[in-house]
C-alpha cells in the first residue's frame, strides 16, 4: 500500500511539473467605462477617458481574465509594476 501511495505522489508531482511551464495571460486593469460608438470614433491624441476607479485606488490583477488579486501601481526603472496588497479568496 505504501508503494502505491509513493507512486501516486510521484505521478502527481510529474503532472504538476508539466503545468509549471504553462504560460498564463496576466493583466493589470486600471478601470473600466462604457462609451457610445460615436464617442469612441471621436477619440484622438490627447483624449481623456474617465474610468470607474479613483486615481489612488487599487488596480485589479487578472490571470486568464479571472480576478486573483488587487494592488497598487509602482514604477520599476522605466516600467510599471503592481505591488499585490490583497489576494482574492475563491469560494470552493
């Protein structure tokens, strides 16, 4: 029985190792808004779009379009990043 359990754990670890190299889409979302087609067509350089979030509010971190965390925008050299401040709990 112990050998069977070790074999199952070994197989589970191999399956997990395979998944570790799967690429996921990660998105930081600043906010959203709805616009009429006519308003979208009027957009140009310098246009400003008001989003549904406060400038000081958290951004959503999505993995494959699923909300997994919230955080704050930080600057890393010449790039932006997100410092995670809250992990989203999923109900089982």
